[in-house]
């Protein structure tokens, strides 16, 4: 590394308050890379780098999967991509509107940004509130970050680009509008936040736990060779789907049975978490969030008989 380049890197880091993302791209198939984030919660220590992003060479340009939690992450991610390939970035897919997946979009050419129509509507609706919360949680890492809503829309179905055939799948389980990307050429499935593995799933915006479980079963039937969850380690079998199905079933049954018994939300939050979920990061924290956001629906079903 030249002295001039080192000085430039130091000046850039200093201008950014000394905070930089140390992103690394792991090859998971020929021409397919994943940048794996932490399974922790947002913090000023990790800068919100808790998400798995990725990129795919097609021979006619790079397809990017998600943009990370901040402008600074997006810039670091784009530079990482450019170090690994000479192909231009032609399509940046933002899988859903949550900030850890969408807030790095500002660092990419607006003409390359794509999103499901409903996801874009949700980002328009919730983006500023999410941004305020992100500034509180990760502080200076968010400096200069502005909500960027992709102006182009991705449609479900097969997409051919260069040597790749990609399948875009629209689902609803996590937020009501969730994009899953299967690279049919390599078998790599970018499941985004439809799948968490060894990390407790976030549920506040799910349209229903059983709807989510049903879609997980659909994903398990796809011809995948590798699963890239939105959060958690990459896997080469169906273990992430099995864990998700088990966890969603348990969470639904706990809240349904607790509502039927007339238990309070506080009592449900104190539920003993089964040993088989002991390795799942953030299980107690996310159980609290799930009960806070979802339990009243279960109580209403008991009251109305629906």
C-alpha cells in the first residue's frame, strides 16, 4: 500500500469521526459473495453492522443484495465490491424496508436501486421514524445518512442477466413485503429476513406467525445449495428452515395458550425459553418485543372467538 493511499485512508477515517466498517466478502459460490454481519443488536460499537449482504457477478454486471444500515456502510460495501470485480454494479436489490437492509442505498447510483412496490411504500411511510431511531442507537455511524427510496420496482419471476438466472420471490412473512432472491445458476438462496439462523427473529411487523411459517416451508422446497439468512451464519442444508419453523410454532403456541388462560403480557414475557433455543442470540430480548407487539392480537382472538 502506497504512503499516499495510506494517508488518504487516514484522512477519510478522520473526516468520518474515525469510524469505519471492516467489511469482508466471503465467496460462497463461483462469482457469489456474502458479507456477514454480527448477530448482536444495534449498538454504537458495531455501527449497525448486524446484517448479511451480498453480491453476484453475472458477466454483464453485478447484482447487489441489500445495502446495509447507513450511508457509511453503503460506501464501504460499494468499495468492497469494486475491489473484488471489474464488472459495474447494475442492479441493487433492497429486500425490504428495515433500516439495516435499506439505509446504505444512498451510496449507490439511484438508477440501479430496485425494490418491491409495497416495500417502497413502507419505506416511504416508516423511513424517517426508523432513521430517528437509528441515530439514537448507533449515533455517529449514521452521519450523513438520508432515507433513500428506490425509484425502480422489481417484479417477481425469473430474471436473466449475463450467465445468471435469478428468481425473484415476493413474500410477506417478515414485514408484509419481503424479497427473496434465488440464484438458480449456483443455488445460492439470499433469504434475507425471511430467515434468521441462530439469531432470534424480529416480529413486530409480521402479518402473522403462521403465515411466516407457511412461507418458510415454501422456501425449504426451493432447489437451493446454500442459504444466506438475513441474520446469522450461512448454511448448506435445511437447518435454518427447521429452526425457524420450530421457533415460529413455539412462539405462536405460547401466545395462543397464554391468551386462552388469561395471562398478562408480563407473564408471557417471563415464559421459560426451551433449551433447544438456548443457542439463539437475543431470544429473551426478541420474545419481549414479540409479546409487546403481537400479544394483544391473540387476546382479541380469545375475546371475539375468532
